[in-house]
């Protein structure tokens, strides 16, 4: 009889019961394979279930076993083969976003929001928009884009970076347009209501892309959306 277990799984819970079953039935010696390592262990079969000696399982798996008044602690190292397979899956998943890029991308999104909110607030309240003032927000956002580009290492990062660049350029064009329109008014106040500003097609597209990018970066997986093109 040959038993094979890939640790750690819920089946390990049933193996803990082996210590209470020994003595109630006659154990049989069999080969147990744990994470590719094999050894002879005493096994008890009862009511359609198979129970393995806990100490033998720990020895074969190169694990550790400790006892206390509160119970038993069994530690079994994970399968190297399974870990390698998981790593390979992650490595070949072109949609995955790295933690570094996610962090840099979210920080850039905050800078874009700060930029857009400042320009929008000035327009809604009739405050003059100085070009140098708007450029200060633009320079901060440009630095954030560069940081995100440096952090982009995976294929998913690089694809997402294209969308983030599109949003940055979109906010820049939107800001430049409002600055120019404000300058044309000279001394007169150039204002747009909050509703009119949100209903502006360019504004709507930027808001939709911003919301999409925020969801994508939080989810950790690249996706595409027409609002960011």
C-alpha cells in the first residue's frame, strides 16, 4: 500500500487523529510519500478512513511536533515543487502588477486628483488660474509618473503604465485648456458650475479613467478600459 500526501492541506487535520486511533486497531506498515519524500509508517484503517502515525508523518516530512496542555502543534514545510509551480504561474501571468508599481501608481493617482481638484475649484469659484501655479501641480504629477515608470517591471506593470501615462497627459491637456480659457477672459471672471464642469466630455472621460485605474491598481491585475485611451 502506498499513500501520497502534498502538504499542507486540510487532510493534515485528519492525520492528527492518528494518535488517538493507535491501539484500537492493528496497524499495518506502508509507504507514505510526503512532498516527494517517502518512508515506512504504521497505518490504521477504520470506517473507510486511513490514519497515519503522527510522529512518523512528522519525521518523513522533516517537520516538527510539539505537545502542550492545550494540544498538539504540527509544522510541515511546504512543498518545494508546489512553491516552484506557484512561482512559475506568477512569473508567466502577464497581467500581474508588482507591489512597487501598485504603490507608485496609487501615489500618482493621488497627485492627479490633487491637480484636477485644485484647477476645478478655482474655475468653479472664479479664481484666476496662474500658469505658474498650475505648472507646479503638473511638475509634481510628472515626477510621480517617472517614479511609476521606474517601478514598472512586469508585463502587467508596463501595460498599466501606458494607461497611467494617458491619464496624466489627459489631465495636462485639460488643465492647459482651462488655463488658456481663463487667460482669454483677461480681468473678467471665468467660471463654470460644478455640474457644468463634470458634464464636460473631457472631464467625464478623465473621471472615468481615474476611477478605473484606482480599481485596477487596488486589484493588482492589469485590465484595459476605453476611457483611458
